[in-house]
């Protein structure tokens, strides 16, 4: 086993130990009821932070480990941990009645940095679907090119000019060059003449060589000392951690080597995965040929013994279980025939005892009800964790690790290929299930023959009236549900043709390649302190980024998580112009490989006219979105769909076309449909708030950047566009002056300043803050009045209303009165 493999194995074992202890505490917390809400939040937040740490380590191990069977187990645990994080987040939201939580004091107690709170995005979301995503992008680009809709973002080469004009241009450039040289020579001659005249006027004698040398030494020593002092100051700042090292931004050879090793490991992963899949087939066939006859004979002997023992004990042959009930596997689930017979006898005795108990307790039902009512009244005051759908999955994965991998000796498996013995155990069970089905058919016939031969009994046909009816009802019910859920308006068309039509109509658009990590910002370090003094802090940019990961990326990326986690069907991003709402939508699609459907009112104007046309458009979108999931349905300027009164200029676009259909659309989405509706708005206060909030399940307020986020933003964006940070550029001052400006305005200012010509000048003319400030003088910032209007609107949303009601004393009294009326 190589050193890197040992490192990741060690990391896995350490993470599993921490995970096992956390799982025990989590299981204990599920059973305990608590009264103190502050203590409950501290407990939930601690579990949340620790699960995020485990998630980060597990994801790193899964990405780098090459053993295929270990990776399968880690993937199972990863899905469970992801789902549990979402469940804990949902519990905290229901407890505090806010989407934004602050863990400053808890992070301090756990001695963790705020950066460790960031929820990682698993790399396998894209890696495992890379070929599918590339193929889809290729088809999309091809359709756009055929329709003439593809506008590449490439600078076109200038057209060739005539020969005469080219000669004139060359002549002009050459004459200008000669003129500059002539002017430089004339300047030098003029300066020499001036110095000679000055010497004659003053009557100075020529300076001797010793005094000239002394003067030169003074100047040189001063210059050298200044340089040395500046260098020592730089070294001190680097040592104190107040400045990055000189080659901090350059890629080191160690990083290049690490990236090369990572690529090699991914190639080995694919190779081992392929060999594991081949081994699954070959081992099963080998076991079928070698052990199949013995398994069949053993099962037949076991069932025959059961026939004889039941006949001896009860006097009749038993009824053979149907195939739907599980056949003989239902009886012999890890039991011998003797144990099965003992279970039959004990069940008969218990049945008789239960009858006697029921007869004795007929007169006591009312007292029990009263006691239950009293207990129920007490429990209402206490808080208890909601049941988890992922806890069992995590416990199962943890038990598999303990049984299989915890103390396993792998000294023989240096390349970390698959373990054949584990495959044999799994395939032996699978083979036994297949052979058992065949044996059950034979033994049912044998039981019939035995009954005829010994007892002369004829087996009566099964009373299939009720069962048959139930089955038919079930099928009819499913058909009925499907008809109600989604009537297929295009049964004869293929998904490819529907996909092509949506692209041509501009409803399915290519997502911009933007990662969520590009949404740069800083954490809010005073959130807990402000809430303690009853001040609601504005969320930071990284708080918004975290919510996008939790509500958008993790559920769309993992089918298991989306199916079982608290379901989020729709998401609203509200904030001023330029804060990055559109970027976040594209980042969700980039990180998950999702399709992007644009149903904005401006985009669908004039397309699929009429009521039937609108139904057909929504049907096409939902059918393709479900078939090619994950998918994101984006509505830009979604407040126009819910306007109180449509302006005269907007009436031609029919912005309210989707208003009635969006709630119906969301009802059709089931847990197995990885489709997310995302709306973005910069004027949410123009819409009817009730219908607005009825459609959008989660509402995220995207703020303008604060000072800390602006400081990080300026540095990141300047460096990204080719700028060099020097002492001449005061980033702190720049961040202070640009208070109120958004990320989009900062990016525009940087692009305007850092032209190709200006980037080349940086060596002798460093960047200054004045250059960027001059570019921002023509832009309008987000004023406090606009920010207050967003805050006031958000206070009217259902979740904010519930929080305000819970914080006020009158609200709690009203709740008690309502509770008494309901009782």
C-alpha cells in the first residue's frame, strides 16, 4: 500500500471514529425531549457543524480513494450525512424561524475557523456524469449553431484593408518614430548647452574626481539603505502574516505535482471500477457452476424436513407461502427447521394469552384516554427532534464499516483493487435468492403431491377475489393518479425532438460556466452578538452562498438526498441590481450539471399563444426537465408574474400568464423529480405578497456587500483580471469609499480600468485607488432607503411574520389563546 493510500485510509478510519461517536449522540438526542430553546439550538448547531466537518473529510476521502468497495460504502455514508445536514438545517429554521443562523460562540468553543463552516460541494456530482453533460452541451451547441442563435463570445478579426492605405499607415508610423528620435536628440543638445552657459555665468571650476566620487558614494549609500530598509519591512510584514509571500500567487511545483497525482488516481479509480464490474459477473457465474447444485439440494432438504416436522407436530402439512409473501425465505430467514417449529408453537400459546387479556381489559379504555390526554398536554411544551430518514442509513453504513473494514488486514492488497471474498459473499446470497425461487416452485408441487398421496387432500383454489380486487384497484389507482398528475400531451414524440424544439424557441438555454466559489465574500462575525441585543443583522454573502448549497446544489446533485430530505421545490432570490442573483442561478446549474429553462415573462412573450399553447409549453418544459434531470426552471424578474397592476408598457408581454399555473406546476413535482424552480427579483415589493410567497417555498434576501466582503472582492477581482496589488493601491481605503456599491459595479469598474494597455504599464506605473474611484463616480450605489425597503418587504414574508410573533410577548399570548380555542 502506497504512502498516499495509507494517508487516506488513516483519514477514513479517524473520520469513521468521530462519525460513530457523533451518531451515538445523535440517536440519543432523538429520544430526549428538551424545554430550553436556547439549549436546543446550541445542540442542533453543534451537531450541524460536526456533521459538516465529517462531510468535508468523507468527501475528500471518497474523491482520492481507489478501492471500489470502500468507495461504495463511503458514498452511502456521504448521502446519509448530506441528508442529515439538511434535516438539522430544517430543524434550526423551524426553531429560530429564520433562514440565517450565526455560530460565532460555538465556533469559538470548538476552536474552529469560520471557513470550516462552508458546506463543500461533492466533486462526484459532475465527475460521474461528465460524459453525459459533455454530450448534452455538444448537442445544445449544435442546435444553436443550426438555428443561428449561437453568438460566440470571441473578438472578430479586423477586415483586411487596401494596399495603399496600409502603405500610408506604415509611412505615418515611421515618420512619427523618426520625429520622436529627433526630438529626443534635440532635447539632449539643448540641456548640454544650458549646463555650459550656467557654468560660464557662475564661473565654477570643474569638480575634482575625489569630491565627485564622494558625492556619488553618498547618493548610492542612501539609495542602497532605502532599498534595504524597504526589503526588511516587507520581510517583517510577511513574517507577521500581514502580507502574502512574494511568490504567493504563483503555482508551485508541489501543487503541479499534486494535481498530476490526483489525475493519476482518478484514472486508477476508473480502472478498478471497471475491473470490479467485470468481477461481479464472472464471480457469480463461477459460484453458480460450483456451488449452485449444492445450494439447491440444501434448500430442498431443509424444506422437506419442515414438511415432516409440521406433519408430526400438528397432524397436517403446512400451507406453503406465496411468491408475493416471500416464499420459503419468509419462514427460513436465518432459522433452522427446529427454530421455525418452536416459533409456530409459541405463537399459538401467545395468541391464547392475548385473548384472555383482551377479555379482562374491556372495562378500562376511558381511563387510558384521560391519562394520554394529560401526558399529551405536558409534551406539547417540550421540544423533540423530528424523526430522521437518514439516521438508519448512516447506522447501517457505520455497522458495515465496523464488521467489514475496521480491523481488516489489507497487507496483501497493495494496488487497492477489489476484494474477491466480499464479492463472493454478496453473490452467494444473491444466487441463493434466485435458486430459492426455482426451489419454491418445485416444492409447492411436491407438497401438493404429498397431500394427495398421504391425506388424499385436494388443494382448494386460493380465495383470490379480495386479492384480485385489491390488485386491480391498485393498478387503476395508479393510472388515475398518473392521469391527474400529468396528462401526456405529446405521447408520440421523442425527448430529443422536444429538447430541440425548446432550444429553438429559446426556452432551454446554455448555462454560463460559473462556479459557486466565484461568489466571493466574507463571513458575518458579529451575528450572534447583534442578535443578543435584539438587532437583526443583514446576512453576509457567504451566508447566502451556504443557503444556495443547502437548498439548491446538494438536493439536485444526489437523487437519494432529494428523495428523502426536506423537499424544497422553489427558491426566490431577492435583492438589488448587481448583487449576483443571476450568477447564483448559473452556478447551481454548473455545479450540478443541470439543464436551465428560462420562463421569464420577456422570454415567453409571443411564444405558444393562448391557453392551450401555454399548457403545451409547460408540459414540454416539465417533461424534458423530468427526463433529463437535474433541471432548473428560472424566472427572471419574477415579480412581474405577480404584479398588482400591470403597467401599460408591459401589457403586450402578458407578464401574468404563469400566475395561475405555477402552483399547479409545483404540485406535480414529486420527491423523485429533481427539478427546482428559481425566481430572481429586484423589485419584490411590486408584487402581491400572498400569491408570491405561496409559490416560492424558500425566500433568500441577497444583500449588498459589507466592508469585509468588499475588501475581499476588490482584491479577488483585481487579481483575476490581471492586476497586481502593491503598496500604492490602498484596498482598505477603496473598500471604505465604495460603501453601497454592488459586486456587479465593482466588476465593471475593474474591467474599465484594467485594459490591456494599462496591464502592461503596471511594471513602472502601479495601480492606485483613485483610478477605480474615478470609474465609479458615474454609478449609483444602493442607498439605505432601498435597503430598508427590502428589509420591510422581507418582514412581511410568512417566516419573518412567525419570527416576529414568537419574539413578542403578545404573540405568545395569542398563540396560547388560539391553542385553548382549538382544544
